[in-house]
C-alpha cells in the first residue's frame, strides 16, 4: 500500500479537501432539489433579452400589443438599460471575457443592439438621450443597418426599415416539394433547424410583407438614423402584395407544420416568422373557416412565445428563451444526481418522466429522445446519448438503452462521426450557392462533431462496446483521430469550445478502451488541456475562440468549463496531477463562496461565430459529475481511510 500512500501525499489530496468535496457535492445536490418543483428540471436556456425586444416589436407589428403587459414592457426597458455597455451596444448573451476596452467594440453584437435600440425607441425612449445616442453611435460604428446579418434585415423589412429585394432571393416552392424529382434541392437537405425558419420566410419574401396591422406610426417605427447613408433608407420602396390563390397551399403547409405546443420546429424565431405570415394572409381572406383555423394557430403560437419569453418567477423571464429544453436539462441533472450518490427512490419519478419522451414508430425516430417539448418530431443524438448515460447511472432499463443505442447506430455519418439531428447533411454545391446569404445568421448544415461523437462513445463504452468488438466504435474513433491532425485539441459544435470538444472526446475514447498512455494523440490533447489552466485553478474559454484559434482554451474560469476539463483529465488518468487538484479546489471554492455554481460567461453554442447560449443547468450538473468522478478515481473516497493512510505515513 505504500505507493498509494506516497501518491496521495505527494499529490496534495488531503482529508480536508476530500471532506470539502463531499460538502460541495451535498450543497450542489440540494441546490438541484430546491429548484425542482416537478418531475423534471427546466432551467430555461436562453439567447438573450434582444429576442424579447424582437417579440415586443413583432407584437406591435401584428397588432397584438396586449400580448405583453405594461409591467413586462417596463421590466424589459429597465433590463435593457441596465445591461447596455458603456460603449453603447449590447451582448446577446453575457461573455465576461469580452469586457469592452477603450475604443473596442468587439464585446457587443450588432443585430442584438439594433433590436434593443428599436424596442427602446418604440417604447418611447428619447433617441437623443445619452443611452440612445451611445447605442446609435455603436451601431453606426459597426456599419449600421447595411452590415446587419440577414435575419435582422428580414425583420427590419417588416417595418419598412430595409429593402426586401436586398435581403435574399425568392425561394422557389419546389424547395418544399416532397416529390423525388426535387430531392436534391429540398429543404430536407438542410439542418433540422433551417426548415421551420425557411418556410415562412419564403412566403414573407414572395409578398414583401410589411406593416401587417396597417397602422404603424411611420416616424415612431423608422430607423433612418441607423443608416450611415440615410439616402439608402429614403430609397426603400417595399410594395406589399396580396397573397395569390396558390399561396393558400403554402399557408396550409405552414399551419400543418405547427407543433403540438404551438411552435414551428420548436423555435421561437421561426414561430414569430410564421405568425407574421399567417397574420398577413388573414388580412386578405374572407373565408371564415380559414380565418378560424388561422386564429386557432395564432392563439397556440402566442401561448408558446409567452411561455418562452414572459414566464414570471423563472430565470427565463425576459431572457429570450429560444426553445423548450426541459428534457435535456433533466437528463443532465438526473445523471449528476445519480453519479454523485443520490438515492434511486428520489429520482424514480424523473426517470419515468424521461422514458415518456423515448419515441416509438418508424426507424427514423424509434428509440430516440428529443430535446424538449415540440421537438418530438426530431430526436437528436446528443440527447439520446445523455438519456443512455442517465439510465446507466440509475441501473436496469436494458430494453430502453438497447433501443436508444440501435437508433444512435443508424445515425452514424459516412465520416464515422455523429451530428445532432441528421447524418450526412453537409450540403451540396448547389445548396450552398443558393443559401449563401443565410450564412451570417445560422449554421446551415448539420455536420459531425467531436462533442456529440464523444458523448456517444461514452455511453457505448459503458455498455461494453470497444474498438475491438464494434465497427461503429472503430469508425467513430477514427473520426476523432482525424479531428486532431493539425491541432492537438478538438473543436466543439454545441459547447464553448475546444475545452468542451476535447473533454467529450477524451472521456468517450477512454470508455471504449482508447487510453491516454497508449495513444500519443490523446497525450498531446491532455498536455494542451493542462497548459490552459488559469491562475485560480479553473478553466475557461471565450466564444471568440471560434474566430481566433489563438484564443482556444483561454478565458476567465467558469464552473462548467472547469468541470469539463476535470472530467477529461480524470479520464486520462491524471487524478493525482496538480491540475486536477487545483481544478477541484476551484469548484469547491466557488460553491463555498457563492452558495451555488454559476457561469459568468456563455458556455453554450447555438451557431458557432453567430449565436451563443446560456445554459443555467450546465454549472449545476457537470460540476457534480466531475467532483463525483474525482472521488471515484481516488484509491479511496472515505475520509476515515485517508486518515489511517496519513497516520501510517507519519510513522
């Protein structure tokens, strides 16, 4: 036993530290218990209050100003003014790595600042006030309206603040055809999230929809002052057209695509676009049956939007929730509770809740799990992988796990990796040319990524799959190997960024038998990761690492990113390393000092380089997993045993 004694002494792992870890885990578990009021957890992931500003503007556009109460509007105005940066603009989501420096505007987002400025103006804020002047100056320094991304220009066109003909080309109806003849250019070739947005945009673009309610005050809703060259604004001549008889088919197509809880595709942005299209069509029809059908659809849509944006008493209020993610949050928190030692009886009701979301039916969905409400039509690989891990942590449920893995197996792409919703949706040359204008607003295709592939391997490994006995695993491992040929760390698609991707890859590889001691590429990744530790013992990474690889793995420490790094180092056999001890101490210090784990910067990725997300569930869940895995990796996790070892060492 002497080598164990010496290792523990030399590593700095003390009885006191282990006791503090147990206390931190207990506090973290209690935080999850205190938040949970239903069989599930829902932490309301969000994109930022600029989306609530956009919702406010859309309510005005379609004459539904009563959708937001006066208190909601006043609270939103106050929130926007509080979150405005000194340089004039707004973050979409908080990234404290991007605190503005003198003369630098990199920390703020142009499109979010346009939405917020516009909302404040419509609320009645004097445009010559100091805060509005600063905001306008920031927007103009960025190039004004002309430099806004496409989706922003489309929404501004509804208010006659941008020219429809300068947005995107008209979208031909054959894109939405289910005929095999048009399969090559079908919307189904894009990523899952594109179709729900593209469908209403095609209608809105065709008829150049503006001023839907017909009574917008031109001066109040004008953004002429956001043009570097105001004559461009003066030249706007949008001509809204009435729908044609053929357009009824497109409207019916839109209505048919509405999901049970009222959204289109599960997303709030697409839902607002569909609302505008339906309101426009309703103006021109006298068919009472059509009007009633549209009104029913609109009622459900607004209910969905208000739940995402205006649900008071939650941490999602006014934060711009883009979709319902209670299934994802619940799986992460369930896994964290179980891995960290919670009793199964406490989690049984939650497991039963999750099982209701495992889909049955055609091979395209059977066995898969969706992200949350209104995503039942589109199970995804990451959620299904976390479902497997949650069930494994609970024990039993072999049939459910088997079905989930069978579905995952059918989702492996040709390159060996796994994407989110689809496989091999990487785009053709024709599609890329057709959709190039949308590239500044969304990731258009669903490509394989290291983070999801790593999560898949983690679950498979716990079921006994290895490189030696599974061709699926072998192909996935080769995919990951190819991902680090020119850089030692893995870039991630759905979390920020190299830390997340590298963690998922190393953990997954270890579970299927690809150990660091036998593989130089993993050793290089571990070395890269250890070099990224901050002076406070934590790990962090700015969202800017997507644009600049020199910033990979660099940023202020966050609990989530520290937990990811810690999981990777433990999986690589580094539990006794100085970096692991310091990371553990950082996590323990955070909850001791603040009472909970909170990320001070965005760690979730919506679309790399474009949109980032705040996932409040992440620092609550990944941290518990990491600390529990730290204890599990020690020679012993009982304080009294450590004490005995120290007594022997003293002798």
